[in-house]
C-alpha cells in the first residue's frame, strides 16, 4: 500500500502472501571436483532470489521456503473478482513463478471465471531461460503449477533480424505449430526502439481482445 502511494500507481499492488518466504532453486551447475580444475554437473540448491541468476547453471525447479504459506486474502478476492488474469511478462523463475507457488493463490486462479493469459517474454533471459522457446516456458509452468492454469499463451510473432543484446540471449522463438498442445495467440508485441522488450500499448491492446471476447 505504501509503495502504491509513493509510486502513484493506478490500481492496486497486492502481495501474494504476507508470510516471510525465501525463494529457492535446484540448479544443474558445473562444480569443481578436484584441485586440477576438473568439474562435473551437479544439482545444487540455491537460496535467495538475487543469487539464483548468478549460479550460471540450468534451473530445474524453484520453490518457496517454507512451502505451504497462506495467500493474502485481498489477493484471492481480487483474483476471484477479475475479468482477466494475466501472468507475465517478467522473469519466469524469479518473478512469475514465485507468486504461483503460493498454493492458495493458484487455487484461486483455477477457480476464477476470468480468462487467464500467460504472456511469454519477447527474448530469453541469461541464466534463467537460455535456449527456451515458447513451449519451454509453458512446460516450466506446467511442471510447477499443473497443465491447465492458463487458457491462452500470448507470444510475440514479430522478430527483427538482429539478435537481442547480451550474452546467451536470443528471441523467444515460436514452436512448430504441429507440436503445440495449448492455445497459442501471436501478435506484434515488440517495442520498435527496444525490440527485445514488449511495447506496453501493443500488449494492452492484445490483452483487451480477451476482455472484449
């Protein structure tokens, strides 16, 4: 509430839980096994949102400690009253999924009558989603919160010829249509000045299509 006041937010910012939680991850990373510089891939536990992206490995799973925390009642009420529920865009493992790991919140989303849309990122993110296409994002969601939480996946369908800036960063490519077993909607969603990011106006117009329908 104080952040909303200071930032003059239109609408409300509501936390998913008031419990003290720590975001943790199981990461497949190369770790040294001898003094001679040899290493091997091992599954390591990383604690803390700010450290997860610094491990340099492949995230297998994220979870909360403690795991079973109550959702903030105002958040549940807002979800049940919503006309449209949107998750993303944002860091898949350290922004979007942590909120969905609050089980009461996910149950509220499942029960809500609103259309539920997952907005896939325009570009991959170093240390989180290297090599991911749209389906890889969907598979990560399914493995954490189940297969049918979102009715629609909204993804960018317009790409410039240049690779996005940054090491280990690429466009979030569209999958082979024959392999898609979910509802995928594509639109031109990119910012012309920064094509690795969403254009807020384009994204808003695309989302309003689901409200109008």
